[in-house]
C-alpha cells in the first residue's frame, strides 16, 4: 500500500491522519494472485480502527513521544474510512496536492491588517467558501505545526509497492494486462525456478514488443560564460 501523511484541516487546525491507497489484490507464497470475493468490501472498518489505535499506541510506548499524547486520545473511538476507488487514479489525483503543496498557499490569504491575518477556506460540510481571521502569532503557530521535520518521509510504500518488490509488482502488472487483454479470468499458477531467476521482460500492451528500461540523468548545470577582461 501507499501512505500519505496529512496534518491539517481546511482552516489549518492540527488534524494528523494518513491516507492509504491499498490495492485489493494479494500474492500467495506460490505466486498465485488473490482477490477479495466481494469487490466492494476489503476489511471491516470498526475492527480496523481498534487495531490501528492499539498498534500505534504500542509503537509510541517504545519512544519518548508517548507522554506527549493526551490520555483521552486512547479512550475515544478512532475514525477509519475504507471505500473502493476503482483503479486508484482518482485517489492519486486527490492525494497529489497533499504531497507537493503546503498547508496554505498565498492566494488564500485575503488580508493582513492590524496584526490579524484573514484567509479563506472551503467548509467541508456546506462546500461554501468561508473566511477565518486570526492574530498574527496564532496564525504563525497554526501554520508552523504543519511543517514537517527535516528529512521526514511524508510518503511511504509498503508490500508490493516497496522498492524490494518492484520486480514482483511488474510481474503482477504484466499478468493483469494479459488477463485484461484476453478478457479471460486470471488463472493462478506458481512461477517456475527459471522464471524466478530469469530477468523480467515486460512487453508493451499495445504492440507486444519487449520494453527496455533506461536511466535518465538530469543535465548538469552550466555556469555562464566568462566575461572578457
């Protein structure tokens, strides 16, 4: 799965949560591809909420950060939302702004007057544009809490999306493309020893020719020409 950290609400309040994109597919130890029987159901969300809260609490107990979490956090119910997103393309478009943008862009700031900052945001319930006015120091404090520490990894990859499983992921993609192209049910089969050791050959789903991987290196910066003396 792919996880993206998101820490703010539309009015810049501190609301840390994680968006995960989870493909509804798995691979057995024999190489067979598994899918859920019900395409609209992946996991029970109530049980997942309890499990996620317990796992996070256990992990924080092993660090110095546990005492910084309010005790009521572990007693109140946590919200876990799990829904189907089709191919995942729309979900990636939705998550992209959280990766490459800050909590508040300059064009949302309406005014700075009398040491008070006014910015606009869209109400999540009514979908209407509203404005929020805060003292300058309060605004700076609310904004700075969404600045992540240096070298903090905001996007993380797990399982088939991890770097170590790229070859396995490419093989699954190739098998799914062939199954979709032939419009036949995908028959699971165990990979042979030669298939595990042989280099992966990915073919183009359009022309059927082998595709070749190439590394693109960024062009080095060139200094301006020296001025004549």
